């Protein structure tokens, strides 16, 4: 368990407040995903909302990342750099952002279909969302990371989709990336033990075709190896005495 940060009640409350703000940010971003808007303009909306509420965009400057959010289109899996590309009808827009509020961090991601997605794109989005929900069901004191990972993999596998194996969910809350890693594949009953006070970011990434990915020349953007669609959802959650609390929600 070395390296895993177990938070106090006050620390979880701080992460919860950051998470609620991030949920508002992503709701705003979802509404702003319209044809003709550039990914840079969408990023500006995200950054402006965060700053206007007295918080900071966690991603900006992190390991040199130049923007407040990662915006990845279609076959781009994660870490897309906002720029001059315009969102168009039929795109799948993946928006991943972090909020730092009074020193506490929340991390979350959504996949937004622009207009009417194809049937296979709609199924990919829904199963990725289901995979996240399946993992959340296993977040409780005494379970293991492998239980979450296996739930993601089995949900994807039953639907005929592949999980991304090269990038993981992770602990978060005090630093953006903390231990433990949360893979999107694994065996039940193995891996680090979950305990009350842990806060983790669970982020299934599912692909329509191969699970293999490659890194683009910008050294950030990760794309599917076969250029087929990918979807991504993420929540920061806390292990509580009653099971799991989703922190990146305003419901």
C-alpha cells in the first residue's frame, strides 16, 4: 500500500467540492459541442468557467500540456490538444478536464456525440458508460483494484468492444496522478486493496476495433491503431464506509 494516499474526511470534502465544479464545467462543455466551433474555442469556454469560479485548470502546464482540457475527436482516444480543428456533425468529442480548487483535485471525462451518431458509435458510447458504472459498483472497502478492472473488461468484452490497455485510471485528489493505477482489464480479487478514504479516477477507454493505440508526433495525442472510433468516460470517486461516492457529479 505504499504510495497510496488515504484522505481524511476534510480532504474528501475538498475533492468533492472540486468535483462538483468539474461536473458543471463538463455540462457547460457538453452544451458547447456544436458544429463549427473549434476545439480551441471549446477549451477557452472550459478554462473560462474554471477560472471564473476561483479554481484552476489542473491540466494546463502539467508535464508541459498546453491547454486546460484534452479534447480528442473520433479515433483519438485521449490527450488531444485543442486547436484550430472545427467540430462537425457526426463527431465523437471526448472532453477530459481537471479542476484544482483550494489545493484539491478532481478529474473527469465525457464523450459527446455531435448530432446523430451512427448505431455503432451510439453503442460504443453506451457500453463505455456502462463499463464505468460496472466498475463503480465494486468500489467499496475491502475490494481490490482487480475487481474494478475486471468489471470494465467484462462489460466491454460482452459487447464486442476492446479496452485500451496502455493507459490507466489512477488515484487522484491531492496530486493529479497518485497510486494505485486502475487498469481497464484485470482479474477479480487481485491488485491493491481499496479502503475508506481512497479517492480514485476510474476511466474506461473502449475502442470499436483493436485495443491497440499509438502516440502521435505531438507526443500527446493517443489514437487507435486502426483509426476506428474510441469512447472515454471518467469519474473521480471516493471509497466510503457505505461503498462508493461519485465526486464528479452535481446530481
